[in-house]
């Protein structure tokens, strides 16, 4: 199976490129800037309809900077909503199946139980709106596309919250993280296996939620990471993470949803895979990728 990964230098795209290199029936080709640019529609045409043919296209590329999207809405719309439509059009034309990665930020966060795949999007930010529009555009053009929503992605290819918190705790006795925002961390290695399972199952199109099981705040996520690190003998100076409130985050430009836990029931129904708890995924990540 020939698979194109768009955004192959990002946290998820790079993980897919690496993990899928050892999938026996996958031949993987990555596309990244400058060869492939979401702000240049002609580059999408060249990548997907310019000689090479693909059985599957996985779009991991996006403008993921929530506050930059708020400041530059037109650029966000082009990268996250208009270009995904073009990608879907190219896939429709060439007969490739498409996996488009999306986000928990399509929801407003007012729920207090996990969002089902068919819950109505109601984004709070330009980023969330642009991603929701991208989902809609992709599925309108190509109903066989798989839209995979993920949340709080971490993994070895690019530092994220967990790596920064650990680095801070290795140098300081005081670390802090937001304690009034709930979601679930998602490990790129697990995501690579889940997405491969959807491909192998030739899964029906539509929306899937691909996240590790459970719920936590950033503070709880951080404290678990510090206790795993300490258990491995890493010289963290504290295992306690002080609570911060979202309202105190003066650098935030865009409004963030408070609660965006996603139910992955449909994914389990189709693949029979039950995602492992986020705590287990974090422990494995720190065991296999110690910070130094
Ligand atoms: N990270 C999270 O916690 C999170 C949470 C929910 C959903 N998601 C979704 O998951 C997907 C993957 O995100 P990620 O965590 O891997 O983020 P990431 O590390 O920021 O990767 C995004 C990739 O998109 C590329 N990109 C940005 N603008 C581009 C453009 N104009 N043309 C071509 N490529 C462009 C970036 O390229 P450069 O490397 O050149 O900058 C980067 O490689 C995205 O759809 C995101 O919305 C992520």
C-alpha cells in the first residue's frame, strides 16, 4: 500500500513516517514544506496528482498554533479549511482514500461527559472553527474520508507539554500547570498503530476519535509524568505540580474549551481495539524516551 503523509516533519507526521517504515505492506512517502505548502494550492496538486499515485493520503499538516490562528484568521482558514478541501478533491480524482487529522477544539468544552463522534461542533476559537470547517469540507467532497480527531498529542519526534514540564522539574523545585481544563493525552506511537488498524480494516468513512483512555487536567498529566520520571531515577527536583487557572494565562489570545474528553467508541466498534489509559502511555514514553 502506498501512503502519502502530508506534514511529515510535524509531531504526528514524523511519528507516522517512522513507525510505519516497519509496517510490512506500507510504502510511505512524506511531504513537508517547501515541497508541500498548505498556503499554495498548486503544491497540493503537484504532490497528490502529479505522477506518483497513492492508495492512502494522511493529512497531518495544519496551522496548529491556536493563538497565531486567532491573530491571522485568513491564513488559518486557508491552511486548515480551504486546503483540506483541495486535498480531498485531489484524492477523489485519483481514487486515494484520505485520513484527515482534526482536533478536540472543534467543541466548546461545555459538556461534562465525553463527546461522541456525532456531537455537534461548536468551536470557540478561530483555530477550532477553521478545523471544524476543514472536517466539513473534507467530508462534503469525499464521504469516504476518515476524519480522526486527536487531543494533547505527545511523542518523541517533537517536544510537547510533558517534555517541557520535565525539563522545568529537572532544573527547578517549583513547576505549575493548568488545573481547570480537562482532556486526554494521546501518544503518537499509539496513534500510529490505531491509524494503521483503520487502514488495514479499510474502515468506513466518517469521524473517529483517537485518544488514550481517561481524563485529566494539565496539572494531573504533569504530576503523573514527574512520578514516572522519579520512579525511573531521573533527578527531578519536585513531583508536585502547582495548580494554575486558565483565567490567569495572560499569554493566551484565543479562548480555550474547558472540557474536551473524546469518546472513541466508534473506533473500538470498527477495529475492536480499546485504547490504553493515558497513564500507561505516558509511563511507556518516559521509559523508552528518557529526556537525556
Ligand atoms: N498537538 C496537539 O496537541 C494536537 C491536539 C489536537 C489536534 N491536533 C491536530 O493533529 C495534527 C498534527 O498536529 P501535530 O501535533 O503533529 O502538530 P505540529 O507538530 O505543529 O505539526 C503540524 C505540521 O504542519 C505543518 N504545516 C504548518 N503549516 C503548514 C503549511 N502552510 N504548509 C505545509 N505544512 C504546514 C508544519 O510544518 P513545519 O514543520 O514546517 O512547521 C508541521 O510539520 C493537526 O491536524 C492538529 O490540528 C494536534
